[in-house]
């Protein structure tokens, strides 16, 4: 791309991207087989932008519950919006409504069970009355056959016996209404139970609404930066940044004509004047797509359309501890391609 050959007309041992100026110590030890690229230090999985919850609307930040440098677990509450109190009140109302519906269900079950017991008692009483009326009718008929009882008394006994039989039929029908299905399948109980289900749904919705008033951590990691203060609306570019700094990595941009020499597992040296120390790591992953160069210098005259492939480097433990305080630091990465790693 540059028309240069290794060492030909260049102060460096090999042709380098025009926006890379090697530190003196790295330039002195540079080998023609080394592959060099600009890199960015980042946490494992890159920086996670913590945004406002979906549906936050016009709510503003009420409280920031963390500080830069705090380590938090996934799901921990990082901030609250100013609609939290109103939504918490809606949850309390939904909980109270659910308690009322559950009490109504218990009351309905008890009432249906009592009505069933009353129907059984009424049937038993009607059967007993019908038996007594039948006995009275038999005695009256015997007396009437001997001309001891009047016709009027006989008619009254027959009417009483017929009425008692009808009462038995009515009591049996009433009992059948309650005994035909189980207690939980009674219509009144079903309606009360459906009301409980509806109240549970209302409570779940209120709890989801309340969750929208809380900003929670999407990952386990460290708070890197906070972009708002209480009273502000959540910005579109996120409320805060966080990352898993327990394991630091580097994102290296390698020119497409040099990527064939790079292999997973090769050692990588990362240098920057800002640190004063050299970071060490190994190639972890090699990208599958060619894209535009993203890490560029401030010189507007330089070529910004270079085609590069991203290579991810995992830093060793000591280097990771040093780099944990310098997320997004620009460094120069040198990959030793003389090390051949088995695939």
C-alpha cells in the first residue's frame, strides 16, 4: 500500500502504517517478521454502556447510588429515577387489591361450603317431614275406613303428605346445585378465583413498571465513568459506563496485508509513553471481517480508509492489573509472528 520495502527508505526496519510512531526501544528491537498495529486497551467484553430503562419517558435521575471505581454485581441497582416513589405506591396499591381479592375468594369458598351443608340439612329435614306426613296419612286413612276420622281430616293429611314430598324434591334440587361439581368448580368460586388472577396480573405489571424506575447493572464489573448528576434527564448516550476490568484486553487493528502472519496464541507487546511500562499478552481472537481503520491520529491529511482486521489480545495478570485504570488508552501493539502456534 505504501510502496515501501522492509528497510527501504524508512527509518523503521519494516514499512509501518503512517500513523504509527514507534517508541525508540521498540524500534531498536523491531524484526521484519513483527506485525505492528494501533490498539485500544479495554475491559473484557469491551465497555458496557448503562442506559436508562425502557419506557422511562420524561423521568429524571433522582439518585446515583454508585461512584466511579465501585465494583458491582450484575442486576445491582445503580441509580433511581424520580418516578420511583409514584410507581412504588402503585405496587402497594396492587398488593392491597390482591389481598382483598384473596380474602374474597376465601369468603366465597366458605359461603358455598356453608350453603351446601345447609342444603343437605334441608333435604334431611324434608325427608323426615315427608316420612312423618306419610305415617300420619296412613293412620288417618285407617281411621277414616272405620268411620272414626272425618273426610276433612283425611284430605288435610293427604295434602300434608303431598307437600312434604314436594319439599323433598325441592331440597334435592337445591343440593344437586352444590353437589354436582367440586367446591373449586362452583361458579361463584371460579369468579372469585379469576378475580385473584386478575389482581396478580395487575401486581406483576406494577412491579414491572417499578423496575423501569431503577437503573441496574447489565454485567458484573467496575463503574468506569458517570455521565449525569441528579436532576438531569438520562442522556441518549448512556447514564454511565462500566466494564469487567478483572481481565483487560486490547483491540488491535492489523493491516489486511499482514494478517496472514498472525495466529491465535502468539505473544504481543503493547507500549505507550503514558504508562512507562510494557504490557504483555497473547492473541486471543482474530476478526473475520475487514473494515475501515478506526484508531487514527489527529492528522487530517493521513489515510483514514486503510482496510484493517481487528485482533483481540488478552493481557496477562500483571499487565491486566496495570491496564485496569486506563480503559480506552491507545497503545502500539507488536505481535511476534515468529512463534508458530498449533491451531
